[in-house]
C-alpha cells in the first residue's frame, strides 16, 4: 500500500529523471514479486510457471529502464 501511494504521489508531483524512473521501476518490481508470491500463490512453486512470471516481472522493467537510460545519455 505504501509503495502504491508513494508512486502515485510521485506521479502527482510530475517528477522525472533517471533516479525517479529507476525508483518507480524498482517499486513495480517489488510489487510484482509480492503479487506473484502471495496473491497468485506461486511462492513455493518450482518450475516453469514461477520462472515465467518472475522473468516477466524482472525483464520488462529492466528493458524499460535500459531504454530510458539510453535515451537520456
């Protein structure tokens, strides 16, 4: 809840920059990890489905951050 309110407040302030984008993507990653572990219930699951979900949660924000970083250099 705190992560969601924090990201909403940053959006309200219309902040930008590499560190802000990095922080927002980090919060998205943490929230995605929590959803996968607790809401979907894949915390104790091994194999393809957990790996596929975690890959999605980590790879997509990584690609977004890389693209943002490369355009800001």
